[in-house]
């Protein structure tokens, strides 16, 4: 009954023993943002800005982008908003960005790499984000997708700060970034956010668009959890914004690996809040240890569930 009460109470995410775990929404369109803002979420953990760029002949103008970002910042007011800069390429192709057909788009010029060929896209976007923040008096967090090296992190952080955006992070979705998360952060990041969709794709060398490989594309794969663990050791806030965050049992494992914010489709938040509210941090750590010791995603899930039940 106490647990049910905690769930119906809503509010900020916390473990049974009081460790704060922010519960955030993933949004793409402005309608998404409006819908999520009306719900009991602590903010936005992933604003997929590329949605504004899809199905168009050219990039939206500075003014158009500024209006769109200001709309989202206003909708969330004082709540946290983490904006991801343009993530084009591979599963998110943009007509005006694709110059040549790539043999392996998932390994090609995508995410932050797009700014190598089109620096003006990132420059304009950062300027629009800074203008929207100023217009609305808000402080968005800004992160880049598909960061692979500390040099890329340093370059992005410098550019974002120069544009007037002081809180800068990177997505961790390439195994190299997970293994070198400390060095990435030391390059000048204020936070990191793990994208488990791409991190799983790259760790398992399995195309995320290939349905036949669903068994490999499982975020319960112990190798993926080990990369989350490596990332979870950094001193700055660590979040997860991939689909893994919406699985209540896996969310507990992620918290046990050091993750302190979970971003997901807003509708999934209550179930994750409930799971957190009835589990101590120590149990999350035990669940994570049990999952890491497993040899398959099925065994990892079973081991985590057993650890959870042993402590309820
Ligand atoms: C991810 O890769 O996990 C992620 C959150 O980004 P997207 O799914 O948009 O690539
Ligand atoms: Mg991704």
C-alpha cells in the first residue's frame, strides 16, 4: 500500500532510500513537447532537434529555429531541457545533407560528424539555441550526438560556449566514447547522456534497422551494460536517453551502474517512477552486479529480477 501511494503521488524520481533519479521525457516535435510538458515529468532529457529538419529541401532559418526552440523552452519553464544538436545521417537522412551515397551510413558522416562538411548547420543551430534561451530567460543544456573522441568533445564544448550556451555535454553512443568517458569529460563536458539505441548497435555490430538481429540489439546484452558501467564512473551527471530507460527493471540496473537521470517517452515515466520508489540504491547496485555477471541478455534480466525480489 505504501508503494502504491508513492506511485500515485508522482513527483520527482527517487529510490526507496531517497537517491534522486530525474525522470525526463524524450521529445521530437513541438506537439510532443506540449504533450510532455502537461505531464508529471521533470523536464526533457532528449530534444531530438533533427525532427525540425526532416522532409524539407533546406535547413530551417535562424529565425525559424529560434522560434521553435523558444516554444519548447517556454513550455517547460523552469524545468530542465536537454537539447541535442542535429543528428542527421544513417537512420535519419536529410535530403540537403547527404552529398554522396555512403556504403555504410551508420559508420559514415552522421551526428556531430555532419558539421565537418556543413559547419554552417551547427553554427546556425547553436546561435538559434542561444537566442531562444535569451528570449525565454531559460538555461538549456546542449549536447552533441555521435561524439567519438575527446578532441570532438573539446571542439563542440568550445563552440557551444562561444555561442553563449554554458552547459555542454555529449551523447555516449559510440563504444570508444564509453571506454574513454573520463577523457571525454576532461575535455570540457558538464554532463553526458548515454544513447543506448546506438550504443547497442555499435557494441554488437548489429544494424538497429535490421529486425532479424533483435536478439543482438538487446540493451540487456552484458557487453552493453559494461559500457554503461564504464561511463557511469565519471564525476559529472550521467543520464540515459535510449529506449532502455523505459524498461522499469533495466532502469534500476542503469541506476545501479551510476546513472542519475532517465529520459524516455513521457507515457513510460509512471512505471519507472514506481519501480524506483520501491527499490533501494543498494539493491540497484546488486542488480547491476548480477546482470553484469550474466552471459546473455536473458540471463542478465533473470539475474536482475532475482536480486530485486530478494530485497523486496
Ligand atoms: C540513442 O541512440 O539511444 C538515442 C537516444 O538517439 P537516437 O535513438 O535518436 O539515435
Ligand atoms: Mg543515437
